[in-house]
C-alpha cells in the first residue's frame, strides 16, 4: 500500500479548473489497487469539498496548505490562528495597504473594496498582456466557493470561526518581500506560497509536509511508502516529507531540486503519467 499526496493547481487541475478524464481514471486505478490518494492544496476547505464532489473523487484531503486535514465528513486535524496572532497579521497587512482574505471554517472572508488595491498595482504595468493576466488573477479571487463578502474585516469576530489561513495577493514583488520580512518577526506562524504573487500565512505548525506525515500515520503507512506530486513552492515541504517526490514538468525550479522524478505538464495528464509510470508499475 502506498499513500500518494497530489497537489491541485498546476498539478491535478487543468486550465479550466477541472480534472481530466485520464487523471481521474488513473486515480481510480490507484485506489482500486489499495493505494490511498490524498489531495493536498492551499485552497479552502469549502473549495476543495466542492471540486472533489463535482469530479466524483472520494478521498481524504488536506486544505489550507496543511492547516486542515479532512476525511469522511470529519476534520481529523486543524491548526487555528489564535486571535492575538491573527490581529497582528491583519494589522501588518493593513499597514502595507495590501489585498488579503481570511480562510475560516465558516467560509473565506473577502472585501470587495480591497480589489481596488490590486487594480492600482496593475495600472503600473505597461504591457497589455501582463495587465490582462493580472486582471484574471484578480477576478479569480472573487469566484471561489465559500466566499463571504463583507464590508469590513474589523467588524467580524473571527475567534468563533476557526480562522486557519490568511491569503495575500500582490503584483508588487517588493511589497510582498517587505511584508514577509515584517510578518517573520511575529513568530509562531508559517509562510509559504503557491505562486510568485502570493503569500499564505498560517499557524506555525502548518505545512503540507507535516500534514502528509499526519495522514500517513493515521492510515499507518510508512513514510518510505509515500509519494508527493506537485509543482509549486508550497509543495516543497511535502516533497521533503515523502518517500519520493514527483515534480510536474511545469514545476518551479526549486521544486525540481527535491524531486525523484519529473512527469508531464499539468495540462498533459501529468498526474496520470506519474501514477502509471512511477508508482503503479
């Protein structure tokens, strides 16, 4: 028995936000051979539940980069941001005047007004191609499942909602680096990214790697019998924890350095190729 942890965006999902028929068939094949498939993503609990239900895939999953581990309708493990820490994070982001949203068990809280901060950053670019790309990335923030649009974050009592992640998006690299430096001084938080324009902040024990170790122990699968398939920076901890890591052809170079194998592109059924050629053989 193997346990196979698979990232979503840039790995399992195609550009149209669906799972290809070949990838689904390969996942079913792996499950039929008594392997445990785990989907691991930075996405919210609600978003992952929706996608996997639509795609008819039943398996445990890891949300929020490891903040929440979910299986058969139950949260097996979750790391919540303490109210005092969350307040410091919010104040630091607000001071830097940046877009952010807050992931909770009650949904992903977002403010429509914060969109203008991204528009201001986009206006600084000259190329129409770059502007169009960043406008699409901005619109994506308001089309996910489980969104709760509120006029003001400061009027919400997040302590009763189990907040587990704060997501920051910025197209200004210097602002993101400055924010990272300031947040690092807070301590007891983890920071990672699923893209160069993103910063994802959670409890200090949160990582895909730690979640992989937890779910492997839960199913009593030795770590040497675990595989991780991914493409981005938030997958590196998962690659370090797993017995073997499989990078997508489109993976960031830093991820490639931790991979035992490299599979095809995410839009070319790369997950199916990885399962059939490196694990199920």
